[in-house]
């Protein structure tokens, strides 16, 4: 137990925090650690400090007042944890550096003369939420010292950890872990799943812990340093080297059959490719002089093709900026103020022909399916090459690519941009290294296992398709899978851009009337991947509720449809203040499910008495046979889709769906059409549905109900 820094912590600050870094001090107390960082890191630091206790926070602000006024320190009077809520803080008034969310055991309170703590509520948020609000893209150093709540902070930082956006993190360990009911082993395993390596901070060195040992769980106070995978070799003092491609392929079960190497230079990798058994090799090099050397080197190798082009997102001509270091040449202009400018400095410029990878393969008459590996090293232009490879990427299993953490070339994308693009086309980053310099390195991406639904669009109506697609996307999100779909109406209405199904997969069928408790898919002990799901997936919405925000985000109309419907909605609102929408499903129900049709009188009974309580109400009637029921509600002067003044030729039904998903009060039929609309309705205050045993409409919660009464 301490309130000052020891030698090991000081050494870590001096070694790993540098000017320009973004630093988080979680459990800042009165600012000793932050003050030491400021002394070592210079004036260009950005430090975010968190101290929830009001009086301690005032001391923190007083101690760091000058740096706060200069915008170097951002002091926050709340705590970070694993959720956004209010919790009780246990305040040991004489030793407030020991304040905690997990009260210490009575023996420690007596042993250290802590007394009985006061209790008061404090505000909590998560690190992920804080970074999102403040648009913080990377944390270079995260320090956590919060008396047992360290794991909670880490759990609230899963998005940042998963994407490798925290370079180094230091956390305190000790008997407080017992108070919190956690263990060092749990924290080890949590961080290792995100590819962080751990070191115990000793006064004179870092003690590498490649794996957790039972002896490490001694409950004695100390600090640990977790290092992102890209820095580990440097911390260990290993000789810098880039990835072993053969090893990465083996680790990720990739059987190499061919490689396209973009930015080949002189083709030094040819021996490695041959040892990997590559049947097909395509080297692409933009620099004409370098290409001549490459072509001569590859002469007499029938499995190797070479091409002299710059690869980017379009065909045409581009300028190639020849750099002082020949291998640093790029179609992007170098940044003069980069600390890599000694290598990237332009000495000449040449105009070269550019092609997309897809057009190059077609021109060379090379089948894209012959290649399942990409190796791209073109000095900041990697994303442009990927954007021109939409067809080729369908056949790629692994991508080794140079990535940038700083803008070394003007306008060059950073690793987050590469992540975002490849995530959309179904790739996941599984390894990253920056052995030579923190600003650039290599990343390896693998194609995620796939799930499809080949019957989407042909197995049920519109709302059935929403449940099918929603389940598919949520299952993929939970298990980090890639989604492929056929063409279906959701692509046109909601702008959904999933990849098209490229090959048949084994079908896994869901019981038509299955629920969560008997679902063979939901309850499978193993993740189901590389399969084609069939079913309806209309589970009790308690299954979907934790994904409520994501579900709603999937089904937002494209700009053109939204624009039309917004005008129609505003016109509807101009007629009255409270929109009441009812849906009566008829049509095919007459011969398929006649027992599911609720009498219109139930809706009339619901309106009586309720209508009079509403402010300036307007009744909207939605139905697949609106003329058959419109007269039943004549006394309310109902409005229908025909009165909206908008036409949606390819999806006229969506007009009803949109109104149902925005109305203030909704009475649905026993149909997934209006139920799904209710799930998307965020302003509705009243939701009712037919209940056949009681022969009337009853209230329901769209996010805690069965979609259909069967």
C-alpha cells in the first residue's frame, strides 16, 4: 500500500512515454503519477486523469492547475469501470488513496487502521464510451491504480483492446484483488486474448511472464505492464524482423496455393514462397528501373509472373515519387515533417501506368481463384490497392500488409482505415508488429469463417426476412464471423452491403417453431461457421434485447427513401399531434392462418376510452387489404398509405411499416410485420396486440415478447 511512485514505475515512465503521447491516469488520486509523466514527457503530452472523490479531485486540480489551463491535462471527476452507472465508493477519509468500490475486508481495515469507510455514490463510465465521446483513437499508455477495480476498467475497454488501440497498460495488483473477488490469473487471461504480453515491474527491470504460473498469485502488492503485441519484440530486446508468413499461414490454417505480391521490389521473398509450395506467384512492381531487375531475377521460373504497374483503385496514370531510400518510393507524396523523411524524401518523379488488381488479373488472364494470399507493401497506398481488388478479395484467405500509425505520406490511410475496410469485406486482423519504428509495421489479416442464408428473400415475407437477417448479423457479431447473403429487398431499402454468397455451404436448419431453450443453433456448444442457416429465428425478443441498438441500426432506410418518408411523416404530423397506428393483417391469413385474424371490433374497443385521452389524435390504418377494414373505423376519419402523398414503387408496403415504426401508439395484428415495426419504434408510448384467450388487445413490450402467438 502506497501513495508514491517506486523506482520501477519511474523507469517505465521514462522508457515508454514520449512526447506527443495520449496517456490515461485512471485512479489519479492527487496527481503524483501524472506530474511525473509531465516531467519526463514534455509539453506535447495529452493526459486524461480520472479521480471520482470530490475532495481528492479538488486537490488533483489544484496540483495540476497550470497544465490543465494549458490543455495538457483533462481532469475528470468520475471513475472508469465496466458500465455506465452510479455505484457506491468506500471512502477511507485518512487514507484516500485506498478508496475503493470493493470494500476491504475487516482484518485489513483493522490492521492498517483504516476505520469504517463512509459511503457515497459516484458516477461511472467505460473507457470505450469515453474514447468514443472524445474521439480518442489511440491510447499510448494506460495506467490503472484503483484498488481492486482494475479488471472492471479493462472490461470497459474491450473495443480499444480488441483493435490494439492501447499500446501499453500498467495495472496494480495486490490483496485488493481478493476484496474484488478476482485473481491475477483472470486478468492475465483477459489481456492475453487480445494479444498482450505481461511483464512484472521490478525496481531494476521488467520480468517477462510469457504465461501465468500459480506462484504468481501471491496477493503481494506490485505493478504489471501489459504490452501490445506489436511492441513485444522491442521490449524483449529481440533482433527486429517482420512476419514469418509461412508460420502465420500455419497458425491460421491457411493452405497457400498462390500469392500476389504488390510492391515486390526485387522479389527477395521468392525463396520463401517456393518453400511454402506456392504454385502461382505474381510480383507487381511500379518502379520501371526496379522492375527491370525484378524481371531478370525471375527469368526461368514458370510459376512466377511479373507486372510493371502501380496498383490502386482505378486505371490510369499516376506519379511515382522516387525516394532517397528506393524501397520507400510511393504514389503518395512524402510528408516533409515525418521523422521518417530521411528515407521517404523525394529525389525524382516518374509517371507510371496504374491498374486495379481486378483488371490486371483479367488482362494477364490469371484466374483470381489461383491466389489465396496477398502481400502488399506500397508505402501508404495499400488501401487504394485493396479498393481495386473487390473481386480478387473473394478468393483471398490471408493478407500481409504494411500499415501506418502516423501519416508518413500525405493522406495515407492509417491502420484503423485498413481495419475498417477489411472488416467490411470479412477479414480480421490477427497479428501486428512494428519492430523497426513505432509509426509503421506489418499486419496480418485472415478471412473470417462465413455464415450465409441462401434462402433470405425467398423464405417468408418482409418482416420474416428482417428476423432472419437480424439473427444472421447478430450471430456473426457475437462469434466474429463473416456474412454473405443473396440479393434481397433489404439491400435496396436499408442499403445493406453484405458480400454476395460465393459458394454453397452445408445447410443447418432451425426448427420452425423453435425457441431459445430448444434452439439447436443458439445452444450449440461450438460456434457454427461455414454453414448456411435456414429458419425464421423469431425468438422471444429477450434474446435480442442486448443487441437492441445494433438491430435498429441495421434497418434504417437509405437516404432517398428516408427523405420521401420524412416529408410524408411531417405531413401526417401536421394533421394532429398524436399518431395512433393500427395494423390489421388479412390477405393470405384468410386461407393460411384464419385463427390468427383478430376481429376489428377488438381494435374498436381498444380505441374507445383511449382515444379521448389523447391530444389531437390521428388514426392511421395499415393493412394488406385496407379497403376491407377502412369503413369499420370511419368515425375516426382514418388516414392510410394512399393519403401520404408518397410513392415507393418497389416497396409500397414500406409506407405502412415506416408509420408503424414511428407512431405514438401502435396496435398490431398477430403478424411479424407490425411486430418488427414496433421493435424499431423508439418514440411509441403504447403498444398493444391481440390476445386470443382473453379476446381483446393487451399491452406488450416489443423487446420482451414473443413475436407471434401461435
